[in-house]
């Protein structure tokens, strides 16, 4: 690797009781392209869907509560929630709910300038669909934004 990163990919592995429903939702409704699929003995099946750039967001309990308050208005998220950046939160939310997801909160503009909707989706995942409303360079100029390293560089 030439970029210095020791990790090349983040892969979230989710067990889905209704495999066909989950694949149809994430591949066909959200539009995550199929990268690979494998089958094994005993009806073992897996599909790997390309979700674009992956990040691992680590939040302390206070931040998790704040995000729930902003997006939903109450504490609702489990320890793990999956967020997908989309081009149009309102349209993708309509498509997702038509396909069987339950809307927990409608698209809401957040203090960090994204439009977020919260859904209960197939495979027992709580998901956020978000659309960035400003470029990162502009958001980084707002109070409280930036990197931890930059804030602690004193």
C-alpha cells in the first residue's frame, strides 16, 4: 500500500434471517452494487455489496444521545447504527419506506449541516440516510468541527 493506511477496507458483516429481503433492500432499493456473492454447503449464502467509501464513526455515549435527539427527538439507537450517504435523502427515504423500511424520523437538517432520516431496515439494522448540504471545507470552519488532532495541537 502506498497511502500509509494499514487497513484497506471496512466490511460490516450482518446476519439476516430473511436473506432475500435484505439483499433486495440494500442492493436493489438503496442501490449498493453487488461486488461478489458466494454459496456453500447447507444453503450458506453471502453477498458483498459495495457501499463506496467506508468510515468507522466512534461516538461516546453523550454524542450518541445528541445524534438521537437531533435526528429522532428521543433515545432510540442501538449500539451500532449504519449510516449511508445518499444524493437525495427525501427521495431515498420514500423509496426505502415503500420497500418495507419503517421511518423512525423524517429527513431533518442537523447542526452539522446534513439532511438525515432514520429508518428501521431489513436485517434488524437501524440506518441513517444522510445528504451533505455543504462541502466539508465549509463545515470544518464551524465551531466544534475539524479533526481531534487539530483541536489538540496546542
